[in-house]
C-alpha cells in the first residue's frame, strides 16, 4: 500500500467513531437542543461496552447495553433541558463531567485489559485486487458498514420524510411546529434519546474496533471534536461523513508522519487534530461571515407553550 | 402565540383539543413562575444532598457502604488539621480558576479552558526557574507572577480572538486549547526540561527555596492563599463598584441593551478572557511554586473543570466562591482519603458531575409553581 492509501484506510477507521457521534449530535441539535455531553456519553458507551463484552462475550448484548446506557443518559439530558428547561450548555457540561468520573469509577477494575476482537469483519474478497477500493472496503468491520447505512438513513430521514420535515420545523421554529400539531416536547425527547444512543455507540465503536483497551479518559477530546464537526457539517449527515473522515485523517496523520521518521516530537504531532479544529472553525467563520451558519434557528432555546420569558 | 401572558385560556385558544385533554387528565400542572428570579439558598444544599444520595446508589452497587464512604471523605477532609490544611491547599487553585471562569460567565462567555490556562501559568512559572535560576526570592516570585499572568492571559486571548473575529464557539476553542497546553507541558517535562538527575521522572528539577512560595509555619499552606483572597476582594469590588463592572453586569443581563447603550462588547470579551486566563495562570503558578515545587506530568487533578462547578454552585458570587472552593477542595481531599477503602479517587469527579446536575435541576424546579388547571 502506498502512503496515501494507508492514510485513507486509517482515516476511515479513526473517523468512524467521530461519524457516529456527529450523526447523533446532528439529530439532537436538529431538534433544537444543544448536546455538549458527547465526551461523557462516549466514555460511558466505551466503558459499558468493555465491561459487558468482558463479562458476556456477546456482541449483541454489548451493543444492547451501550444503547441502553446512551438512552438512560439521553433521558437525563432531555428531562433537564426539555421538561425542566435548564441551561442546555450547563446540563451538557454536567453530563461530560459525570460521564468522565463515572466511567473512570466503574472501569477501574478492567483498566488495561485488552478486549478480544469483537466485531466481525465483512469480507468482500472480490475487491482484493482492486487498487484503492480493495484496501479500503474489502475487510471492513460490521460497525463501519452500519455507520455508512446510518448516514444514508439519517439523510433520508431528515430530508425526505414527513417526520424529518417535522424535525426541521421543530429545530427552526417550535411555536409553528406546535401549531402544526407536532408534539414538540415528545419529539425532542425522542431525538435527544436516539442521538445519545448513537453517541454511546461511537464510544463502543472506539473501544471495540479502534483501540480495544479501556483506559480512563480514552476518548481524549473526540466528543468535543464531534461537537465541532456538527458545525463543520452544517447539520447535514452527508457532509458529516466527509468531515468525520477528514478529522480521522488529522487524528492519524501525526502517527503516520512519525512512522516515516521525522524529527518533530510526537507531542506536537498529537496537537494536530486540536489545532486543526480551531483553524477550520476560524476559516468557516471567515467564509460564512455574512451567511447564516446553517444551525437550527431555535437551537438552545427551550420551548414553553403559552409562556414567553 | 401573540399572547405573552400565561393563562390557561391562551392554551385553549392555541390548541383547544390538546389542552382540554390535558386538563381532564391532570388537575394540576407545573409552569414557570416569571416572578421568581432567584432560587432560595437552601435549594443549593438540597441539591448537593440529593446528588450525594444518587451517587450512594453507585457505591452500594459496588458493595461499599455509602455512609462509610461519605464519613471517610468528611473525616479525611475536614476533621484533622492535616486534612483541613490540605483542603485549603486544594481550594487555592479552585478559587483562582473559579474566579477566572466566573468573570467570563458573567458575560456568558463559556470559558471551559481553565485547565489549559492553569497549565500555561505553571509552564511560565517553571520557565522562570529554568532561564533565571539564580535570582533571589523577592525577584523570582514577582517575575513568576508576571510570566504566569502573561501566559494565562495569552492562552485566554487565543480563545477570545477566534470568538470575536471569526465567530468561533469559545466552548470548543477553549477545550481544544486545554489539550494543546497539556501536550506542551508533557513535551517539556519529558523532553528539554526534564531533570537530568531525576532518574527519568517526568518533571523539572526541584525548585530551590528562593523559587518557592513562602509557607505558613510548617504546614503546606502557601502564599497563594493570599493571592486568591486578594483576587476575590478585587473581583467583588470591580463587579460591584466600578463602571467596568457595571458594564459587565449589563452585558450579562441583556447583551442587546448593552450594545445599544454603546458598550463595546467585543473588547469586553477580549479583556474578560485575558483576565480569566490570567487568574487561572496565577493558580498554575502558585501550584508549582507553592505545592509541587516542580513542573511535572499530571500537575492538575482537573482543577480547571472543577472550577466550572465551583463557579456555578456559587452563582458567581464572591463569598459563595470562597465557600464552594473550600467544599470542593474538601471533596478532592476526601476522594484521595477513600482510596484506602479501595475506591478510585475519580469518584470525586463523579460526585462533582452529579452535584452539577442536581444543582441546575434544583434551580429550575424552584422557579416552577403548581397551578390548578381549568
């Protein structure tokens, strides 16, 4: 494999957890709720996946447990932000702090235990000889294919179904959505819970496929990068795919540079994804300075029927 | 939707069928009482107690007696003289970082980068010992302070400038910069600044007596406490009595009105972020010079993140900040003391997150009122 192909393969594998998290975030933010708890949710997803898989060895049960913990934490966030109308930013921060602490607490006993290969690979042997497609797609794992399917499903759901239309109405103008007969609060609950499940799966994907050992704080800011990716992707699932792989590439490019033998200390190479995040956001801000950002207009504002304050 | 008042008849006009159905099912309903602005002070205590109860479930599930855990944390942090001074030592960086984020939250700038600004200040203080090793105490400490303020301020400005000029969300920038600062710190202590006589320990050489903050008696309580208390007093004075503080309060209460009143919001954001970073930088400096006496890997057990909760629980109030930073200092020390029971010290992070959840929920619940439907 030449360097470029290697880089693309690495981008695909490290971009997949980001893609799950970004898709979940898009679903949540489209309904008008800010979700900054992605980091905590991913850590909880990862630690629950690790514990369940070590104890049961069943992939199905593992994914079920991850989805359940994502739903439970998503319910907490939606109860706080939708029903109690608390500050969504602070609730998300609390989710991150709580998830970081709780995952470190319950994962203490399994820290450093390598997880055996859990996710089966989908072997497409006929692609083996093909130059670029072969190394990229011939032996991907099941979760990566699920992420491809989810991108298409999310795109079709948001832009081609009547529920998707309701969702967009809800994120842009909840009073109008309410008048249209859409159950605003219920819909928001549904989106936050479903999106949190996806973010939990992002953590599980990271643990089961990308780096199969539980370490405290193993996501290292990827949840926050996913929050930034939602903005890059302009709340659009198809763009999210390209943005996630671009960042996956940034994540691994430092490691790859190290492999070809460079004099730059690895600490500086590890800074690349964080600095690129800031630079890309600055570029987007500059390019879109006179344009709307594409964010749902009611993002961050709780909706209270018959009350304004 | 044109009706701004809150009456049940508004709901019926809006969507008669649903409202009628709701009324039949529930005789009462919750709604936000617009006249209640502040939640009562006891709500904070109730929230903290509820958070401790919720976390007790996790301890019980792990086969620990939650009461014993909390008792151990309490005795470890607040009953012995060693525990109390340790709690105060931990409260110093929390108070300084908490002040830093409070001043930013005043104008709704979500600085969550105190951790990185803390690291920047610590690095700058250590730089003084590396590059000016032979200065006397009265020259070293002020120089460290200046360096730390500058470094923290620059780190804060790196968050503010993208926000003011490129509309970049400061939450993301400040958090990304945390990772950058911690990686820079790791590079220095594992690389060029590593103590050549330190048996490969990732840290700078130990500071000499003239590079360390004076301590009180034979305790570990250091001069940083005075820095923190002066900073609190200044914060209280500036916010309450100066024109600039008034402008900050105005921006926080109503940015639109502030802009119309001719207040230069972008400039305020920049200045506030520089001050916020500088305060966290001083915290970093006082930690390396007063407690660890060297720059080393893992210098902060998450002070910058805990500071966010310290600021929220205090509702950005100066006296509240002092109380909550001591409480959370105690929580960190208590987290260490339960390690003897086989519990990881990260339980204090879990408790912090839970406290924040219950706190914001409690604040909102006390704004609700129960009213009769129909």
